């Protein structure tokens, strides 16, 4: 190996970033506070009716869903009473909600640029201060409804929200999950996101086990890892990799989001009834992965319902 690469990698190590990906696939020594290695996260709980169907199907399968990513199409398509109903159900079932809010880049006057092949390379960031204020206003609306967890994909927004949380402008227990749309897929990026105040992060959907191992060396926050992902993101289904993912990346959320594309399945004009049936299929896939974990990695633990570190909606 050249002296140049050796010097670069030594410097990276001095910054707390592995000089190489973790090809030895080391076992993570970190867990959730309750000692669990993995939890289950379901994306696409679009409406109160979707939440109700998910809870019903999970009950039939004796399955614990620890966290949901709600309103991927945008919480601005839910009225306030619906947001409160979702918060109430999650509170009653001890489920953590991460809400996806508006306003978003794809909704504003510059949306066409984002749809262009080279425009997509600019990243999924909010355009201008007006849209930052709109985005925060929708977060505040959700907080009023009882929600305490939010998806963030813009580092500048994460910086502002963390400042607001620190200064008490939003509840101090509020948590932020950094989205896959942030595009981070290495240990250096993970370290930046953690330093900005993210409580968990979703690496790119196609990261390898050695890359996951390297990210885990660099940060303590939970990693949210796709076990199944929509076709437009690659369509992989990593069910039999789940035991190794949990061993290497613990603590981690197994994330489930099947389908064709997020554009297809999360537009608000897809009917509520369709989502009610689709969420049952997602829960079935979670139950299959639970079976694989129990068969092939019984030594690895998942959290019981109501783990005390989950940030459950607050009901006044």
C-alpha cells in the first residue's frame, strides 16, 4: 500500500473515522438501553386508518412494531384531528412515530429542476428560507397534536431544529431521524449527522456489511437499515442478511418499505382503503423477518413492547 494511502487512512482514524471499511465484520458491542440489538420499523403509515390496520394486523400476528414512519406523502395532507388520532393510537400501543412533514423541495416552484437528471444530483434540500419556515411550521403543528419524532433530510434544517430543541422552542424530548434522502453512506457523513443532533440515521439502502461495520465504529446512534425497499431504490430484500446486519450494526432498526416507488404509493390520491390493505402486507413481511431472526440468530434480542427509551406521542 502506498505511503499516501497510509497517511490518509491514519488521519481518518485520528478523526474517529475508520481508515478502511470493516471487512472483518466485527460484532457491535452497542445495544439499545434495554439490551436489544434490533427493532422493527414500518414506513408508510399514511393516515389514521392505516395506523389502525397496522395495529390490528400486528396484533393478529403477535408482533411488536416499535416505530413507524408516518405520512411519507406529507403530514400536510392530514387534518389536525387525524394527526391527533394517530398520536393517540401510537400512545396507546407504545409505538414511536417519526412524522414526515411538508413543505418539501418537490412541492415548490423549483420542483421541475429537482426532477431533471442533473437536478436530482443536487440533493433533497429545502429551497430558501421561506420553505424552511413552512417546514418548521408543519413540525410545530404536529407537536401540538402530540407527535415527538420527525424525519429530517436537510443538514441545515437539522442544525436549526437541534438549536430549537436545545433552547426549548420545541419539546426537549423531540427526536430527529435523518432520512435516506440525505444520501449518507459512509462513516464520515454519519459522524457529521450525529454531531448535528440526529437521534438515528438511515444510510443509503445499498450499503454493504463492511460499510455498515465502519459506520457503526464511528457513531453510537441507532442505524435504520432497509431490509426491504421500493423498486425505485433498488428493490432489494435482505431478509437472510438480517442476522448479520443486527450483529454488526446493533443497535439498529430493521426498516420495511416494499412497493414500486415512493412516488407511486405515497401520493395523497392513493385511496385510504388501498393503504389499509398494503400495510397488512408490510406487517406480514416484518413477521417473516422475525421468524428468520428467531431461527438463525436466537442469541440476538429485540425489544419488548413499550421499551422505555421509545419516544411515544404525548397526549394532553
